[in-house]
């Protein structure tokens, strides 16, 4: 079921919260059955500081929440 939700949000903006407290926002361009994800045009927010990081590959086990925008 979660993979179906991700499938509907390909090419859309998602907001991810990671285990270490960072948040990432970017366009979801791919994922797999382990919820590893690829984000493009990603921005990282940590301690109210925003940093553009471009394309990023995330391991699914580091993701705490996924919020489609």
C-alpha cells in the first residue's frame, strides 16, 4: 500500500524527515520496494538552515516520514 502511494507521487514534490532530524524536500523521481528513493532538486533543512543539494539517493531505512505536497 505505501508503494502505491509513492507511485502516485512520482514527479511530484515530497517532504521527508530523516532519522537524524534533517528534512529533505524535492521531486520524487524513483523508488524501489525497500523505499530507497531518488529526489531531484532537493533542499536539506537542518537547524533552520536551508541548503540546496540537487539530486540525492536515500536509503529507505533512514526515512521516518514521507509527506506528499
